[in-house]
C-alpha cells in the first residue's frame, strides 16, 4: 500500500507558555520548542505499521520552510521511506482551502492508496484532511482510531464519537483519513536514528513543480484570514493561592473542607 | 444577506442542545434574519424532531430518506450539497459529526469554512468577524471571513449561551425531493460500538482527583491515587493519559470520554481544553494545580495553584492524612 502522510511542525504546547507578541499579529516565537504535531505523529506511526503488515511505502509531506525539513527527517528516522518539502513564498497567507489545494496538486503527481493526516494541529482547525478529500473526490473519515485492511481494496475503520463510543465504517480506497491520538503507541525515535537521517536529502518542490490551482492559494485568495491575536476579557478566573507550599496547602485544606471535598 | 441555516443534530426524535446554541449564534450574524433548521433523517424520529423545532426556528427544512436514518456525515453532506441554495450561511456544531462533515461541505458548496467558532462579533456586508482560539485555548484570534460565496461555520458547544427560548412559529417544509441519489457513496456506516464499562464509575463520584499530562509518567499516577485515597475520592484523567494507555478509557473526563458531575473536581496538571471541560457538568467546585500560569484551566477553576503537581500533591496528601 502506498501511503502519504501530511505532517506539520508546530510549537509544542506542552513545552511552551504561548504568549502574544507586541504587535498582536503573532505569538512570541523566540525560544519556542517545536516538534511534530502530536496527531501527525500517530498518523505516521499508523502508516508505518500498515506497511509493516501489508507492504508498500510511506511518504511524508509538509508545506513550509527549510526548517520544516527536519520534521521530515525525524519521520524518516521513525520509519517513513521518503520525505518531501513543499515550499514557496506564494503559499504565504493561504487559508485551509489553499493548503488543501497545494496538497491536492501534490497527491495528483503520484498514486497513493491511502492519505493520512493528523485530526488537527495547533490551531484546532481540523480541516485539512476533509477539504483535501473533497477536492480529490475521495471518501473521508475524521477522528479515526482504528484501521483494519479488508479484501477488495477497502478498509474497516473506527471513528471516535462522543462518550467513548466508536462508529464503524467500511471505506473504499483511495481515501483520506484524519487520525485521532491514541490509535497506536508511536515509537520512540532514538538519537542514533535521528543522526542517521540528518544527512538525508529532502527534495523540495515549488508551486511551479506542482501545477497548483492558484485561484485558491496565497493571501489574496484566502477567504479566511486571522486579523490579530488578543487576550480575551475573561471573567474573574480562579482565586490564585500563593505563598510557600505549606501555607497554600493549609488554605486549600480549609477550602476543601468548606466545599465538601474533605469530609 | 444570504439565507442562514442551522444543521440540527437529533437522536430518537429528540433535538440536541446544540440546536438552540446554533440559533443564538445565527442571530449574532444578523439579528433580523430568519434562521432555517436543516433536519435530515427518516420516519417518526425525523417528524418528531421537525415538529419540536418549529418552536424555535422560523422555518424547518425536512430532508427525509431511509439512507439518512443514521446521520452518516458522508451521506448528509451529499444531501446538503444538493439542497442548499448557492451562497448559504450554514451553521453546524463543532463536534465529532461537524468535524467529519463540514470541511468537505465547504469545498463542495464553494463556501468559506471556519471551524470551532467561539464568538461572532458581527457581519459588515460580506465580511464576517469571528473569534477562535489556538494553542489549546492559550490565545484567542479574530478571524475575518469573506462570505460572498457562502460560509460553513462549526460552532463550539457551550460558547453561545442560550438564555431564553426565542419563540418562533415555524413551519416544516419538505425538501426531500431536491435531494439526488444517495447511493454510490464510498463510505458505508456499519455499526456503533459502545464504550466498555470500567472498574470505577467516575460519573457517580462526588470528589474526583483528575490527572493530566503534568503527571509526566505512569508511575506518578500513584501520587494522585494516594491523595484520592486520603480524601475518599476516585482518580479520573484527561485524554493524554488515555492516549498513553496509562489508565482505562472509562476514567477519562471529556466529550470523548465520560460526563461527570462531582461536587469537587481537583484538576492536576490538566491544561483545560474545551473538550475536557465539556465533560464537566453540574457546576462543580474546581481546584486547578498546574505549573503553567497561562493554562486555560485557571479561567474555569474556582481556586488555582501554580505548582508542580509532583511536589504539591504529596504535600497535600500528607496534610490531609494528619487531619
């Protein structure tokens, strides 16, 4: 099975306090720790496991800049066979439709049986996979938490729905699936593997290499634009307990007694 | 202004809470515009849902087909593409259904798409001003959206407060005839598998000590268990703990896990994503302990402590044991 996984390098929210810059047009990017988007990591692991079972190869693709090539090398160290960076200034400011249009052009250069993406990334949009599938006229399922290969060029997949329940579908190949966390246990990538992939050449494609429909791509084509970041005027928020640990513990114990937390 | 639609989630004839929230959100785009409910389904359940919606929507479009008896996002999308007038404004809930259906619907109707909308600040001609959150709720962003060729908006659950039921005297209009053939779909719904019950029923507990990513390692869950034992409480958790397979799925609080209604909820190393908070009902007293002072949980909590839970929880446990 030929599998494409769309990945993205993002600031790691578990490692960073995210703050807005002085202009309000971006987050403060100095000293941020970046990693591969958590959902994408599960998608790459799933692709590798499928290829281990039925053969084929895993290609990882990202849209970004030269710095993002390291994300692809990390996925290759994990077990992906090939990485491709799509990079061009004309992509700047693209909205979800623009990103999907770029990926569509890339997908159409080759023949993939299965295209995976993470269910969402740092902005919580959860849109790329579904938009890409619709543009390609492929079937799609989101929040996928199990994949079983069936005879006859189809899959049996589980989708996570509310309350921990699972919706089971059969879906024909080729298709696009967006992967939910917890579908597998992504393997640990050792320092040796990363070193080995560090020298790996990552091919870079530009808009002119892909035959992209430019009506959808770039800032001027974007229908959805972020105008600024802001800190919302919130309610009072929590009463913060400060002081040394002993003091805070004493006050918290009193509060818990009053609220029925300690009987 | 284009026609405004709300996609209605319903089950066994009962309309989901999201319907009223979508109606409120729609009025924020244009307070004077009528809102049309879009209801897909089949049989008596569909009729019951449509009839009850007449109380809160000016018009209810009934879309009936046996193939739509289960709300499969692929089939619903196909039906809506046939039925929606060009340039429509469509609101849907940002839940596991909306996330499955709406991105593709926006492409197939050549509309803009904005998911997980938490506020609508108004609409000037064809420019809609919206609010979203990024980075797990750590920052908010204004979004400008060109709706001149239509838009699909996925609305976050709980973001639009339903204060009173706006009274409408709606009529049901059957639009099933506008729908084309629903066969030949390359995705087929088979069944729904219910979640397994666990050893502890966290939905019945009055006090929960809940752990998140901040617990760092599986062995550290014992620290939370010790606190829970000292308080005669149970340990629950947020999603990353389940993804890491450190606890049973039945212990997860959140929209994709259990809905709990404790009196007291102690969130330990939990950032407080909206999916997690969506599983907390009944207005519990929330204590949040997190080493990130920017964690969204501090907005929702009653009492907050900026601390490393691995140091703070044992200190708290020791103090409670001495009571």
